[in-house]
C-alpha cells in the first residue's frame, strides 16, 4: 500500500519541521533573555542598585566581562547556556558584591532552579487533574441539556473560572477554608493537605476553559447522524455520551488540556507566591525582588523552555490524533 | 435523566444577506437577563470611571489615620459620607479607591487592547492579502511569540524597564498583537478571493485601500469580540503584574495593587481584599458574557437562538417553519444511518 508510506513521510516531515521550529524558538528565547538583560537599562546598575558608587559599577563591569564587545558576550553566554551554565547567583553567591573571582565562588543558578521543579510539577499535576475532572463533569452535563438553566449556570461558572484573579481566589480560600473553618493549612509544603488549596486555586482557569471546549465539542458530536442511529437503537443518554461520542469529541479537548498545561506552569508563579509554595515561581519572584539577574534569567529560561516543550508535545500528540493533520502534514 | 438529547432544535438555513436593524439586537438583549445585567454593570462602571471625580465620595489618596480599617457601612469620623465599603489601612475610603481603580484598570485594558489591535490587525491584513514571503515571515513570528509564556516575559521586561502605566501598555502591545494578527489573517484569507474584493481590485484600487476599505469592515465583528475578551485578559494581567509589584505603582489605586496591600490585613480586615477582587471578577466576567453574546448574535448560523421569540407556542411555530424550510432545501442533515468511524 502506497498510502502508508505517504502518511509516514508526511509525519516525518511534519515532526522534523516542528522540531526545527522548536529549536529555533529556544535559540530566540536565549537570545532574548541575553539581549534584554544587556540592553534594557544598565545591567551593572540593575544588579547593584542605584546606590552603587561609580567605582563599584566599573569594577563589576570589568569582572563580569560587561565591557567586552556585545557579540563576544553573546557568544560566551550561548556556550555557557549550552553547557548548562547560567552564571552565579548573587543572592546565594556572595555577601559582598562584587568579589574578585566572580565565577566559581558562588552558587550555580541552574541547579537552584532545577531543585525547585518537582514542587511546581506536583502543584501543576494535581491542578490539571482537578481541572480535567471538574471540566468533564460540567461540560458533559451542560452538553446534555443545551439551552437549559443548568447549561446557563454552568456557562457562567466556566466564564467565572476564566475571569477570576488567581491570587485573589487563593487569598479568599485561605481566609474561608483555613482561617475561619480551620480545615486546611494556610500555606507551606509537605503533606497532602498543603497541596489542596493551591491546586484548587490554580485549577479555576483551566476548569473554565476545558469545560467550554468539552461542551461545544460534545454538542458538535451529538448533532451527528450516528447519534440518532444509536438513539433509535435504544441507547440511553449516558451511554451515548460516554460510549459513543466522548472519544470522537476528544481531539479538541486534549488540545485544550495541553494548552492549559503550559499556562499552568506560568500561572503557578502567582499561586506559589500566595501560598509560599516552594516551586520555581516563588524562586522567580524572590529573585526579581532581590534583583538577582542570573537567577532570574535561569528561572525564566527553564519555565519558558518547559512551556515550549509542552506545546511541542501537544502538537505532536495532536497530529497523531487528528488524521487531517497527519495526512496534510500541515500547520497545527 | 430524560431520554431526549435536545439536538432536534434545527436552525433555519442561515440567510447571510439578512441585515438586522439595531433595534432587533437591542430587543434581543433586553430579553436576555444575563448579558443585559453584564451590559448594565459595564455601563455603570465606565460612567463612574470617567466621572470618578464627581462620583467618588472621597479623594482616593487622602489618608485619614484616625479612621483606619473601618469596616463597611461605618460612619465617617469627620462627619462625611459613610464609608460604604469601609476604609483601608491608611484610612482611605475603599469605595473611592475602587472607583478610581476602575479608571486605571479600564484604561490599561482598553488602551492595551486598542494599540495591540491596531498593530495586529494591520499585520494580519497584510499577511493574508499579500501572501508569499511576507505572510510566512509574519506568521512565523506570530507562532513563535504565541508559544512564549507571556506573563513571564512581561515580568522580565518590566523588571528591566521599570514598572508604570506606559511600560505596561508597551509590554501588552508587544505580547498580544499576535492574537489579532492570527485571526485577521484567517478572515482576510477567506475574503480575498470573493467577488467584491476582486471587483475592487479590478477597478484599480490600491492594495492598501482594498485591505482597509473593502476587507477590514467585514472582519470587524469577530475582531470586536476578540478585543472585548482581550480587555478582560489585560485587566487580569494588569492586576497580576501590579500584585507582584511590576505594574501600577502606589499610591495610585489599582485593583491588583489594592489586593496586594490588603493581603497583610487579611485576618483583621477582609474588605480590603474582597472588594477589589470582586470588582475585577465582575468586570472580567461581564466582558466575557457580553463577548459571548455578541459572538452568537453576529453569527448567521447561530443567532436564530437569540433573535427568535421567546414564548413557547411562538417558538414551536418557528421551529416547525424552520423544519419545513429545511426540507424544502433538501435537508441539511437528514438522518443517514451510519455509525462512528
């Protein structure tokens, strides 16, 4: 069969192009993190603060190679990044700035970021689990009775999930559930009780968005002729929804879940701040406050890379699920 | 659970040439309580934001340390208007601050959406109309930038440039134009081969004129819906950035900033955090509801749901007519037996 090889060819070409695009995007990201750090404002001033003396600034520039030509600095930055070296944290590195041997004396920033990743993953994982479970329930119920008052209320709930400010929801939950009811700890990390409130907070937005997609793609599917056939054969509504249509409606749902997974990683920045959850987001906000440029760069790079990789994975998964893309090898 | 899945409400075949008067829309809005409420709320919000100096009972920045942390509905120590929403940790009237905060939030949202919209729509038009290399370049940039986590990039840029109103607008423009560009390109592609565009070109109009005078007006209603959603998104983003200290700076009242301040008083004074948060929620929710409604009502395939009479016998009659009309055209979806693929 010639057809199989064509599909394979298309897929390979598509995957190849997507991979190249992703790599280019990562390069652009590194360049942006570098160039923005060098060109917007004075990096020495950014790091040392406005009170630094002229001599201190000059020393700092000399020591960190900021006086070298930009292209040389860029090359150095690129090779460093490829070998996983984002420089040395100012916060964890020194008590007095800047020291003679800037390199080697302080703490590498990349491990600092990476050791925070499991906490963020844990939070995002629980949140997406809650979101998918809630959204499937809400979306399916709404799709079974379009136009009814149940549908309208679910629609408002879904939109409210998208319209709520996450950190505010977090604060409200802390006051009501932790302070007044005393059911769960206000913040921190460790037991399973600690993860519930942050995960609920983080789940609000994806719940709303996924529920909307579940509803609309189920409605599309339910209006197709085969559903009529199934119904005429005597299948009950739950059976039609769960056995016949849910699988066919799943492509847009899975895509949306993937999209939201990327968004969760950045949304975690705010939620972690509210709940003092020791993930990458909290580290990033801390280092922004302390003006720790290498640490900021590393944290942003790591999270952005994860988001890009998640998007890539979703695109690839999507192309396997959807025969139209598989055949056309086109843009997702 | 009932056995029927209500997919039997067949719409009449869409008549795309149909032009509806403004009154049809207003009447439909008046029939629908939820979007109507959203509209009323938004109108009130915009009016009080514009005339904040007249509407707000107090100066939003004026401190009154003797009347600090007064709960909602408490009388003013100086014998002034009662503090409907209480006062904050510096004795500033919360209601006045929420009203002036609306001015900040709405201007960030609307200005950001308009500026990024103008840039994005122009680039999208060019990409869809010119095709070829230009389109490739623009769309690659769009795809690439959409893959970046915008909140993080915004934080990073604002960290480097410093916070503030103008920088916020610039950052939002930089990070959101792609959304408009992508949609405009898609719409332009679907219009560029239509007869009226070909005719406009054949008559010798310059490309810029064809794009902006002939294609653009047809794309406005979906773009307007998108812009409404963007205003909501930007208001939420502004709140988040201000909360982290990289948005609007004190003592200016911004909703996000007010929540950040109130966080320290969470247990003593719940109203400091509650009211600005509610203001954001209601505003974003109203914008979303309204956008949804406009999307449905401007969609020729779906709008019959909202524009049809709402009493039961009338509805039944309407559906019967629709079914007849459908049978006349050969049936859009006759039940052909066939299982799942």
